């Protein structure tokens, strides 16, 4: 069992604020890192799949970076909107063929 | 493409009863996963199938949980008998074989054991 740590556990911001979350994972035997967005009563939705050290990916107002040597990834949301309210899950794959190991997630609430 | 289908969406049972969940993955996805997400925790892998073979079931409580994937397509997860601590969301996901690509998740089954 691999420890994937996410912080903060929860976050409450005002509409328009920018936010960032941290995911830390074991740096050895890295294969891939995933970020998912999970709204209540819906399916977790893939945001990013990152495989290379130094990867930076962007999807609209959301972006992510990856440092495999030190074992961390950051997720940024620029100008948060109420529809961004969800749980953001980070997950790590150790080797090809292995399953995702998830962190506990960061619960984001954006209020108008 | 159609998503991962799961049923039922919700289930309430008494402790010591049995329950079964069903999952139909994305067509062509060889790998299927069952995850358990207890409130306040991250999803935990219960079992991983590659086609109809088990790849990893090290965290499946085998005294009460069982799973099968007939013909390498649909899968069922069964709990018999259920305990209070089995209350959780049970997520099914599928992915292409041996790529780092994203999983496709179903909406999950929320189980409450009373």
C-alpha cells in the first residue's frame, strides 16, 4: 500500500479566488499520476494524466505540474467558480499494470 | 462512447444480509477495477481484473467479499454477510491495458448497512 498524501483536506474560498492543492507520492518506481474531479452523486472525472518529470498541463482555468524526483504535484484553479466545488483526487501508479493508489482528496467549496 | 454502467445506484441493507453490485465497463477496456470509498477516505482498490483473470485482490476481504468477471466483460461484486463498516461508495472503473491513461469510472453504488 503506497501513501499518497493530499493537502489541504478541505478548502472554502470565495468566487474569483485562485486556489492550489498539493499531492505528494513515493518518488521511486514512478509510472503515472492522475488528477480526478469528483462531484457528489457523479462519476469521478479525469482532469490530467501526467507521466514525465516537469510536465505542466492545462485545461481551461485548471492546471497541474509534476515533479517526479521529489514526489509532488500541484493543482491550480484560477478564478474559482461555484461549479468548481467538488472533491479533487490525486492518484499514483507505481508500475505499468498496477492500479491507481488514491489520496484522501481535497474537498473544495466555492461560494458566490 | 457509453460510460461505465453500475447498478444499483443506492442500496440499504441490514447487517448480515447479502448484496451484489453490477458493472459494465467501456467496450474494449481489458482492465476492470472495483474500489471502495469510505466517507472521509480515498478510494481503496478491492480487486483488479485483466480480462477475466484477477491481477490483484490483496485488499479484498475474502471472508465476505467476492467478485467475478464472466467472459472478461461484465463484473459483479458481492458482500455476504454485510457488516456496518461496509457502508461506502463502491466504484467500478475500466481502462485500456497497460497504458498510463485515465480510468473511466461509473457513478458508483452507495451502500448503507444498518
